[in-house]
């Protein structure tokens, strides 16, 4: 399994502190895809090697 898809635990306190870089709204952790989802912007931010990548250019657009 590659580092990008490796399912690693992320600290709950870190998740509570992270917000969407666009809206500053709370993010939802999706363990199946190992991403942080912003429902408002329909973007999913990857978590790579246990580190959230909060760059809009790295986010995946979520289809409705």
C-alpha cells in the first residue's frame, strides 16, 4: 500500500482544530477515503502519511 492510500490514524484534537481553508467551516473525516471533507465547498482534502494536506490545489472535487 502506498503512503498516499495508507490508512493511518489522525489525532482527534488535530481534526477538531482543522477547518476548511476556503470557508473556515468544520470538516468531516471520511475514514473510507482517508480524507477531510468540506460539505459546503464539495472538496475532499487528502490525508497522506497521517498529515492532512489542506491545499485547495490538492483537494478532490466531490460530485453531488
